[in-house]
C-alpha cells in the first residue's frame, strides 16, 4: 500500500500480500521515525498505583519481531503494555519507544497501535465507521480516514462485513476489527492484550499469521497471552512476568538455559527398547542424566538431563550402534514448564 499524495488525499490500494509480507504502508513502509533506534527500552521502570505495585525495577529491551508477555492475571503484563502505549507514565525510571518517550505523546501515538483485551464498541457503529472514527480523532480527513480504514479492514479479511453493525459480529470478527483499528494508521509498534482469547482454532491461526507478516516486515508486535502453547509457536521471544517483576526474557531455549541445575531438561524418547536405553544412559551418561523412566506402555521413556547437547550426542551413538529410535521430543521446553520452573526459583523477585 502506497502512502497518499498530500495533494489528492487518496490511497493507492494494494491487495494483501500472499508472499508472507503485509501490504506496503501496513507493514512494508516504515513511518518517518524509522531512523530512530529500533528498540523498545525500559530502564529502571517502576509503576505504583498508590501503594499497590504494578511493575518494579524493570530493565527490558524489546527488538522487532513478536514478543509475548507471559504471566498470570495481576502479574504486570497489562501495566507493561500501557506503559509502552503511553497510557500510563512510570512512577520512576525511563521508557523509550523507538527513541520516543512518553513526554512526546503525539509522536508516540503515531508509532503505536493498541488492541485492548476487552470489547468496548460505540453503539450502532459499523466496522468501517469504527475504524475510520479513530483515524479522524487523530486529525486525518474523513476522505482519507475512510480510505485507510478500507485498506486495514481488507488486510484483516473483513471487507465483506465492513458495513455491517459490529453488534452482529462474532467474537473473531470483533477481534479482527479491533486489530484493523490498531493498524490503520500504520504504526511500527503493535500492542495486543490477549488477542487470541476466545478465538476458535481457525481464527486463532489466521490472526497469528497476520502478526507474523507484520513481524517479518520489521515491526514490533507485543502480545500478552494465557494460551501458553501458542506463545511457543508464535513468539520470537518471551518475557516472563510475575508479581510485577521480570523473571526472564529471551527465546524459549535461551530462557530454559537460565534455569537452575536442579531443574534438568526433560526429553521424551520413543524407542523399541526403552529399558535397554535407560540402562545405557545410566551406565555411560550418569554425570548429566538424572532420570530415565520407562513409559507405562513400554514404548519409550522420559529422561532428564543437565546437558541437552551431550544427551542428544548419546542418542546419536545409540542409533549408530543399530538401535531404533522413533522420535525425540522436548518434554518441557514449552513456556508453561519454563514459567513454572522459573517462578519456583525466582518468583519472589530476588
């Protein structure tokens, strides 16, 4: 999608891309602030609501891509999102969003698109009117707002329903129209609070694909979610939050490596002779393999090791010796297991 010429105030429309990238303007064309630092940065940030802790002593850098904030209700995820969006100011510390601070609200709001968790639509509005109205509030002309709204609605696959009342939309459709409103002004940072909540599997997959298009084009997509298994597949990085503190940050594997030695990595191995494999692991790899338990069905085992690299090397030698292994699957590299382990050891913020 090309940016409009100021003289004619008309958008040159392009269809949604099919090669894994969003249309120009939504994802392919950087806003004017693109020369600024491409990082969202928290430095010593705390936010208190009176005497109630929101987040405390947060030092965090978020690079382009999909970053998921993970934590239970009340952990501080929404507070972090509202701080990025400029909806809250920190009690202490500094925040910079691509080089722009909350003290520059007009610049910040041009950079950021926000999709709230809960629906709160004006009564009687159509989807197109809803998206266009927010653009007009931002000072864009009616004609251009309507054109930009049409483009964003097309990108989220809602063109056929754009002139229907939002009250008649399904949960998935309401979520899409909120995303259209968040991206219509072409932000570089998209903040989505529980965007997959309540969606059926098909809608969830389609919405996640939209986020991936934006991320692949260099945008920051910051997501919060309780659907932990989807955070694994959706995210480039995760930020684990508990009681207002950042517990860990990084890719799933990177975060997993931060776990203490008393939490070995679990691996599920399906094989023809699990008892023989378990005996071999204990005989030859006892310095890092701390458990090897045969499955009840006799078709595999659960092993726990303090060194994933050495464990997989041992399995390779086992196969080279003529034994059959059907599959090797991480048992707890998912976010849920990582989060549980880290909360046990670091959840007090110490």
